[in-house]
C-alpha cells in the first residue's frame, strides 16, 4: 500500500490536487480537517489565529493507524509532519503570493492569518520542513495550472 501526502500553505491548491489524484490513482482521499473534527483531535480553538489547536503527535498517531490498509492521499498542511517511513511521496503545493493572497481574502481570512500564510509561502516553510523530514519530495507550483496525468506519470515512475 502507498501513502502520498499533499501539503502546502493554506490556499495553495492542496485539496483540488488531492481529490484529482485520488480519483486518477483510485486511492482513498483523506481530508485531515474532517478527521480532526470527527475524531476530536483538536485541543481547542485559537481565536487570534482563527484555527483549531492541533497536537501534531496525536494527529500523526491517528494518521499512522490508517496507513498500510489502503492506498491513501492525505490532504493537510500538517501532513508533511508524518515520519518519512510512513510516506511514499510528499507533494508540496506552492503558489504565487499575490494569487495566494487573493484566495485567502476570498475565504474572508483576517489580515494576520493572510500575512502569516503569505510569509510561510515566501520563506518556503513547508518545503523546508518536508526536506528536514527527508521525504521523497515533489514540489508543485499551482500558479499556472498543471496536468494531472503528468503528476500521475511521475508517481507511477517513482
């Protein structure tokens, strides 16, 4: 069984890519946000950052319990924190910061949350963290679109 994690800044195109890949590869799609709510993996709500407070170790333990049973596409900006031994491929989506900013404004995020996410994109935070975990890494810019068949071919050749 294979596990592909799709990570990246909020608004960078993870979910669209993950759903397309799961369909093209016939892998099960795992929406981590829904898992967090359904399985009460949040330890509260951070009002300042307008997001759930997640214990990554607890989340990883839960995700690891799913791995190995089916081929999975795990969609989350936290998925790259999974240990390398559980992940066959880590795809990190990136996006032009002006496009990202517009997407986050459309989601009605507050100015601080937009700034934090744009800064994470500018500094390649998720790419660097994925490299630190030594993942087999594929960085995909979603700025100008992509062909899902090219990504599927890359996965099948890996």
